[in-house]
C-alpha cells in the first residue's frame, strides 16, 4: 500500500467518524428541545442538512475504503479528493466565521477539520504528481 492509499483509507475512517458524530447531534445538542424553539422551516432545514451531510460522510467513507486505488490513480478520483479537501478547508474557515467560541472542544473540532483537509489534499497531490510524471 502506498502512502497516498494509506492516507485515503485514513480519510475514509475520518469520514465515517464524522458520520457517527453527526448521527449523535440530536442527543448531543438536545435538538428535540432546542429545535422546538425555532420555526418549523428552520427546524426542518437543520435536520435535513444534517442528514444529507451524514449521507455524504458515509458515502465518502465507503468510497475511500472500497475504491482506494481508484481515488489516487484516476482523474475522477483526484477530482473527488480535491472536492473533499475543499469541503474541509471551507468547513475550517466557517468554524472561525460562525463558531467563535474559545472552548477546547471547538478547538479539537477545528483540528479534526484541518486533518480532514490534509488527509484528502496530500494523496490528491501525490496522485497528481504521479500522473504528470508518467
């Protein structure tokens, strides 16, 4: 297994971990009570968006663990790695814009977002460099 493939597999585990984390949002954040205080539309949007991000994380986790070599050896795979790297870079930036809380848990999450960006960027770069050297 190459370094790029190992990183892609770790990215898959990372994605699955975030899927599990998002599944716990209802309990962790007391959504039954907390979301009851906002409009029906906003309550629905919050839950729908969370379910869709769970779907993306599950899908990317399975893809990364099942099609590891395809992600680093094909143009489509490299584009998909780039897409997810930009997802995590964007999520990191949004953390600073929308969640300005000085708490160790927020800082831990920020670190995990940066890790997600790295786990997708490095194998994308290694795959790209291998492709242009052929």
